């Protein structure tokens, strides 16, 4: 048998013996188990997390969990080192997922909190240009069309009210409005 396999087997045997003692509350056994497993556990956690501070935190959490849950270890289901390393890997992966979720949440909050700067001068200039364009297009309508559109859209009258104010049939008002709006749409360059 090669030397590496013998060392690995001895490590597993002593870890299982120490874990059994830790399950009975033996602090000295936990100290020896800690010394035995610390390098492997921290190395695994560090490879998963890649952050020194978080790796140290997770390492401490794992070793605390080993102390608290040593009585749950079942040697018939696997080796002590495998049990500890599985615990370490799960904790490290949970931390990565938690960190990623927090980052995603922060990015969503930041994206939703971004205010689009408002340029009041640009807005006023744009409004004036549009107003001139609308006035120019309104002047291209016939007097009857313009009067109907102004009453309905700028003074808020309904078609029947426009009909009554102008003393013309409702159908005539509707025709003037339709024709006037078509001419405005074409003049303003609005595509349907």
C-alpha cells in the first residue's frame, strides 16, 4: 500500500475516533479534531469563496457546527472527514448563493432608484417647437375644420355640444372633425 493511502486511512480513522469523543462533549478531542481538519476545511472553503474574510467566517461556522452536531455523525454512512468536508462545502456554497442574491437585490434597488435627469430648458424648447408646429398645422385647416377642432380639443366640448354651438348637424361636425384631424396628422407627420 502506498504511503498516501495509509496516511489518508489513518486520518479518517483518527477523525472518526475524535468525532465520537466530541459527540460526548470532549473538548480536548475537539481541539485535536480541529487541528486535524482545519487545513482541509479552510482550503475547501477558500477555494469556493475566494474571499479571505468570508472564508474565515464560514470556516468558523463549519467548525462550530461540527462541535454542535457531532452526535449526528453516523460512521456506517461514511467517513468523518467526508462528513465534515460535505458540511464545509455546503456552507461555502450557501454563502456564495447568499452573496450573489444580495448583490442582485442591491443592483435591482440601485437600478430602480436611478433618476433620469430632467433638463427643463430642453423641455421648454421642445414644447415651443411643438406648439409652433401645431399652430402652423392648425392654420392649414379650413375655417370650419379649425373651429370644430378648437372647440372640441382645446375647449373640451363634446361633438354634440360643438354641433349645438355652431348650429350645424352632428354628422357635419363629425365629418369636419375627421377631415381636420386627418389633415393635422399628415401635417404633423404622425404615423398610424
